[in-house]
């Protein structure tokens, strides 16, 4: 997009697809797109709604912050990591640095 911002200026076919996601019931989305869980279908609807109403950049920021908080809570409670968030290690491409112990210990009793 001009100026590097997408906002809500999605291609017509993408916008139409997102509108269909928002209008569909979660169960309909599960069956049509083979989505395993109800909450995942609800998440698809919610992300599509956010994208249409708030725009790409705002949605990306909000989802990132929500998933980061979820990840940190799971890490603190030593529970299985189900959040899609993962911290970046500095530098990102450094394959020689060890993974932090707190990440390796998650879910271990």
C-alpha cells in the first residue's frame, strides 16, 4: 500500500472473504474449512472482524500483545505453551545462543 500502511484497504476478494468469515457461524467455519476446534473458528471470525474494523496494523499490534501476555502467563505457570507468540532472541538469526532455561522447562514436572 502507498506509504507502507495497509489499514483497511484490502483487495476486494480478501475483504469479501473476511466478511464471509464474520457472517458465518463458528460451526459452519469448522466444517467448511476443517478447523479442529470451536474456539479456533471463533478466533478466525474475531480476527476477520478486527481486520475489517480496525485495520491490519492495529489488529497485528493487538493480537501480538494479547498472545505475548498469554505466553508469559503460561511460562510463569509452567503450563503447556499454546500461545502463538514466541520471543525473539537477539540477534534473531543467532543459532549459537542457547535457548533460555525458562523456555526449555515449560511443561516439565
